[in-house]
C-alpha cells in the first residue's frame, strides 16, 4: 500500500489529501487519529505507522522561494555560503548543485542527521554543524571559515518539526509539550506554562502571538495548572479552546502556540544577534538573504536592513543631513519578495513567506 501524505501541508489542510485504500477506493483524511481508527479496523495499523514514519523523513521540508533565493545568492563555483537554518537541506542542496560550497547549521539534531546523509554525495563541499545561528561566528570558526559570500536564514520551524507529534509543536497531534528546536538544552513549553506567572504569560501571548484574548488564555492556564500541571500539547489546546473561540480556519490555540514557540526558542532575540553577526562575515558584495514567516520577524529584518541602507540621515532639527554611521547595505528591492501563486498552490506553507535581501557595500 502506498500512502500519500504531504506533511508540508498544515494539519488543517490534510483533508485535501487522499489515502489510497486499496480496493476500497479513496478515503479522505481528516486527522491522523481518524485514519488510525480506520486502519486499525482493517488490521493495517502497523503498515501505516511505518509508512508515515518513512514519509516524514522523505518529506522533511520543502524549500520556499527557491527561485528567488537562487537569484539573490547567485551561487557558482568558487563561492561559499552559510545556511544558518539547514532544516531539510533544500536550499543548501540548491546552492551545492550550482557548484557552491556551503557551511550549514541547525540547532535541531534531527536536521543535522537527516541532511548529513541526504547531502553526503557533495563530500567536502558541504560542512554541517550543530548549533544556534546566534553563535554563527563560532560555528564558522569551528570549521576554519571567517568570511562567506552569502548568508541565508529561512526562519521558523521545519515541516518535520511541525508534523512530528513528539516535538510538541502541534495543537492537533498530541505530544509532549516541548517546542524546543534544540532538544539538547533549554526550557520546554511545559516548563514555561507551568511556572511563568500570569502577567508574564499575558505578555508572551500579546507580544509574540498578537492574541487579543491573552488575559483569558493566561488566566485559564494558571487555573488549570493549579489542578494538574501541563504535560501534553492536547491538554493545553483543550484549555485554550474553552476561552478562545475559533475564527476562520485557524484552531483557537494557533496564536498561543506560536507565542510559546517564539518564547521557548527566543526567536526574536537570536534574530537580532545573527543579523549583526552576518554583517561581520560578509565582504563587500556579500549577500544577506532572510526569509520570514510572521510580521514580528519581518519587522526586525526590515528595520535592520533599512537602518543600514540610508547613506545620509536627516532630522527636522538638523541644519543639514549627516552621513549615516551605520550605512553598509544596499537593498536591491525595498519590498520583500513573496511566493508566486504556483508556489503557494504546490506548497501551502509558503503562503506567508517573505524574502528580504541586502548586499554589503
Ligand atoms: C524553515 S526551516 C529551514 C528549511 C530549509 N531552508 C530547507 O530548505 O529545508 C527552519 C530551520 O531552522 C532551524 N532554526 C530555527 N531557528 C534557529 C536558530 N536560532 N539556530 C539554528 N537553527 C534554527 C530550525 O530548527 C529548522 O530546522
């Protein structure tokens, strides 16, 4: 039996997928749980479990804005790049197959293991390193590199991380409430929701999730954990669903989960650090390319690039414009690149991607 599950689709989109059910015709998938039930009845659960595990590895992640990234980085022989967000290695493979060398890092050991095998044919052209991109200078130094022709950051989580229930990012697939991209260290989402005070939870949900009902979500969490500490993603999703009502296609816990993920992985803090560090490893003409998936990240990248792309600064109170001491970037296009319709059709998760590019002067 061949099972086709496109794991890069959001869980909510899986009902567009079909399970070829042998002689039984096509069965629309609504959820993993329902599918498990169907297969258990048919005595074929083991077959599915093994096949879906293979699928998850086979479809680790689909690279977004691939054309646009290639256009920005212009890979070729003699060029060397740093990919700080290896994920499934999709972008790195595009760079390698165009003759470039790549130092690729990820804080997720699953990614390093998967990509090391997948790209082994590129030999010394590809150097995988485990670590947070906020330590980009140390990671590059560990492989003897101090300058690269381009830095690529494709922020957020991979499809593999979202789809793997055990990683605890999903409100639909029950798993341990973890959400750490780097499983080797740091506080889990369970630690955070079980210990942070109500005010801190409100701040996290407001700031990182832009959740209007942050107060209600935080209060419900504090009340629920007094009875029993949170351990599983479904426990948290259920508590949130009681106080936040579903709008559109989104699950009520979407924004709370996003906010916790950002807090657990300090996603905005490390982004500010890596952007500064990227400037230090790029020579004149070197390219910084950053793909973001939500407005908080995009705002940081936009402001960082804009602040360094103005040659002169002017203020109403100054008699004349002054040179900008931060000036060091040229922006080939001021607006970010977004995926074309054909890409969104083929990969629904790409719909909110934005690529910003800057060139060191
Ligand atoms: C969107 S995926 C990248 C996909 C990749 N470009 C591809 O084509 O397969 C993001 C990856 O970046 C990693 N990541 C996110 N933040 C990171 C950080 N601060 N340091 C290192 N890796 C990070 C995640 O673990 C995840 O594997």
